[in-house]
């Protein structure tokens, strides 16, 4: 676990949109993350990272590789499944979710509807084909033309996902939306989020819960299933009238 931690930290930087340059025995990101050259080149050869002998960036497989490695590093998570069903009937493995540790135990910090809302964000980011940058364009409309960054260069599925992410930003306060996307979409740890924002310890955890609570409400989710309100039966008879019996 200790040996893999620096590589996981390095790959998280790639998933967040950074590019790393080879400097001797290490690939180094702009914020100082280091990945051993041998390990990074093995990832490139396996297709988990895009790059060559001088530079590397994340590709479409990097986030999935990172998630698998985070699970493999914890034997308990790898050997046990705790599942739930989302609103569409899909099975969610809570142990594989980036929110899993916060949703386990009798006094869990997050409820299952929070996890379901977070899982929706993760799927949206995957479908949107996004790479995180300082100024994100969630609709995919950068300019005219047919390039990969334009609306016409995206699939309908990716364009819809980007619009859905933009809706999250409009529905939630800025800090809440940012933390929800960082943790659920980019698979960042809470301490990493706090370090990047200069926040005190445990503050990101509180902001994440507030954001997921508001997001779940935005999606119409709650801790309990609620049926439709019962309504009075309607009839054509007037108030106080009784039906006539035919003899």
C-alpha cells in the first residue's frame, strides 16, 4: 500500500487534467507530483495512461485504472460487497464508490441517497468525456467547426452529460458543486480537496454532505421512499347527495 501511494497520488493529478514531463527517474506534474519512470511507462504500455518517453497525460482508461487500484489497496474493500439499488434499478457497489467509507457503519456520515446522487455525478463525468481544467466548458461548445472540443464533435450522450453537469453548477452553491465534482467525478480524496483550496481539516467532508444533500433533493431523492399522496374519490354527485337505487 505504501509503495503504491505515490503512484496513485501522481495518477490523481493526471485525472485532474495535469500533464507530466519526464525528468530523469520520475515523471513530474506542475504541482510536484512524482511517478517513477518505470511505473509510468508500464502504465503507458498497458494503455492506462497516454504518453511517451518524455510526457504523459490521462486518457479514457485512467480514471477506471485509478478506481481499481484504490480498491485493490484495501483488502477488505476487495473482498466484500455492500450493494444498493438506485432509482433506475441499477446495482451500486458501495465499496467501490468514492463515497464508500463515509456511507458505512451504523453511524454512517452519508446516507444511501447521498451515495446514489454521487454515483450519478461519476457516471455523468465519464459520459461527458471531460478533462478537468480551471475554466470548464460543460456544454462542449468552444467555437465553430467540427473539432473534438466542439458540440458537433461530441456524441449526443456526451453533450447531454455536459449539460447535466452545468445544471448541477446552477443548482448548487459554487463550493458545494466543486467539492461534489472533485470527489465523485474526479475521485479526489477529501484531504486533497482541502489542500488545494486551503481549507481546514474536515471542512471538505461537511461541504460534501451539504452538496450531496442538495443534489439528492435536486434529483428528487430522499432517505425514504414516498408514494403519491392519496386523493379523495371524485364523483358527479353534488355535496350531500346520495345515489338513487333502482328498484
